[in-house]
């Protein structure tokens, strides 16, 4: 069992990694939905036009920045947390956060099977932490 400061630091690092991943993935998904079908853009403007469309999207850039920060946050987390806890806990919390964010911000239909899967993932995270 971890002492309180160690547990707080561990779960703060894991939570930070997961939060950056969720924000990054949701903003990139929103950017790509706003841009539309890249094949159509590529047919009209060629590959350079499609690349320019993606790289000129502020939402995409915010998402890419969050994903870059996520990488460095994961490096920090791995320096203080065992990989056997950090990797599955981060992945699990990211999965949970993505389901919630997809429902709230992207207005996706997250059906009962997915919510049941989220519940099982939550139980898994609890089991990992003990």
C-alpha cells in the first residue's frame, strides 16, 4: 500500500497523462469532423492541400499539442510509477474519459454496451491500484 503523498503523486501523474490524451484525442476528432472527408479535400487540392487544411486547423493544433504534452507527461509518470501500474491505468482512464467526452462534446451515441465496458474498466483500475 502506498503512503498518501506517494499515492497522490502517482495518481496525479496518471490522471494528467490520461487527461491530456482525452483532450488531445477529442480535439483532433472534432477538428477532423469539422474538416470533412480528407479524400474529397485531396481530390480538390491535392495532397499538399489536404495537409495544409489539417495543419491550419486550430482544433487540430491544440489536439496535437496536447498529444505532445501527453508524451512528456507519460515520461514523467514512468519515472515515478511502475510500468505495470502506469500503462494499464493510463490506458483505462483514457478509455473511460474518451467515452464520456465522446458523449458530452462530440455528441456520439455511446450505447449501453460501451457504458458496461467502461464500468468493467473502472473495476479493473480499482483492482490495479490495490
